[in-house]
C-alpha cells in the first residue's frame, strides 16, 4: 500500500510540473502579470518591429519568433477593450475564498459569488478587469466548474488572478465586494501561443521553415489596380495574385488592414477565375455576371478563421462588397444566427 501511494503521489507531481510548463499556463501567467495601467497607456513590449524572415534556421526559432507577436496582439486587444469599457456593464462579485499561490508571480484562484444576474452570458476563458474599491486593479481570467456552465446565474465563478505583495496586503483591508468588467475572450490567442510553445513538427515543417514551399507559375490574377489600399496592402495582394508560392502570411497588429486585404484578395481571385480584373467596380460586375449566367459551377473558396467572431467579420464585409456572391457560413450553432447561415 505504501508503494502504491508513493506512485500515485509521484504521478500527481509529474502532471503538476507539466501543467506549469505548458504554453497555456505560461500565456495566462504572462497576461495576468501585466500592470493594468501599463496596458491602458498602450505600452508595447516590442522595442522594434521587424518583418518576419522568409526562412528560419530550425523549427524552434520559427515557433519562438511568433510568440512575441501573439502577446503583442493580446495587449492590443485588451487595450481596445479597456478603451470601450462600459462603466455600467460589470459583474457584482462577493469574494468567498482566495487561494493565494506561494510565488507572487504565479496565478492564484479566487472564488466569487454573483450578487446580481450577469448583464450578458459568461464565457470560460474570458479576460476581465477586476476592481476592488479604488485600490486594486488586476486582470483576471474566468474559469468555472462543469456543472455551472449551463446556468444563467451560476452559484459561483472562479478567476485566475496574480496578486502582488501590495495587493495581498490591501485585499484583507478593502472588504469582499469586487467589480468585474468583461474585456473579451483570449482563448484563440492562448491556443496559438500554446502551439508555439509545444513546437509540434509536422512532416512539412522543414520545407516551411526553409521557405521552399512549391512554387506555381500560374497567376491568380493580374495584380491590384485599386488604389484604396496602402503600399503594404497592395504588396500583399499582388503577391497573392501572382501566386509566387502556395502559402502567404499576412501579419500585423489590430487595425492595420489585414481583413481589408483578405477581402480584396477574395474579390480579385474570384474575378480572375471568371474574367480580367481592372478595378473593384469592374471586378464586382464580372463576378455577378458569371454567377448569374455561367453554365458551369462558379469557383469555390474555403475561408477559415480561428473564431466565429473573426469569420463573421470577414463574411459580413465580403457580402457588403459582393452582395450577389453566395456564401455558406459553417460554425458553432450557438454562435450563428439563423439569418447568418446563408447569403
């Protein structure tokens, strides 16, 4: 019996160590250690932003080069949410129990009861701004037990929070009443970071990091002639249309026009399959005529995104520009309105 207990205890320690070394834990810990006031000011963690290289020395450098950008995008998302925060939209929380971590920089678990019905559905993994009076402002990540997920007003909610030494002292003086302001979900970014931390090695990884993906001489189109795009967007679009290689990566922080570039890529590509693109109005005219009059099926394009919200943004903007192009939206049924499934 003693040997079995020792073995079981040993396995628990191994699982705990693996958890502390996982990418998701490292991501959560990094985000929760960010000072709220620093993120409110929009301070960047990147001293200089340089383009990603066309090839990498090894898979480790390939994956590690993306992690700072994922964190920077997370900062930008939280900063935008803080700017749009509604003072009246918050959770009223009463602290039931706080399990403080031994190390100040590690996440602690705080359990709260809800004193009012949440203003909107709660999402596991969502990041919150948590305030205790005027003294404590910290970020928290929402988690909960499986048996409370489906309840409109769960009996309790748990947050992962990092409490520094000063906050641990103030926490005992300020009472149990907290406010929680939802800032949005960072689940997708957490998963991306975890993959970069795990560094999987699929069969094509060596080809990818050397920039030696198969080239294709068949052009997708004749290049962009719409001057509403900036220089970087035009460069990305022209590379996509000339089809220099099978994989094209467009990377940039929020607000730099990635979605706009994708919409133009889709529009120009569809036009290139049905006619010669000249400008956006001419492209739309060509596509509409093809869809309405062609004897054969029009070309099909599969557009994927890491979240329902991201895909909805692409579809809504594409349909606004191309109202006659049929689109089928497939995703989480709970996140799709019946009116949004087919255009």
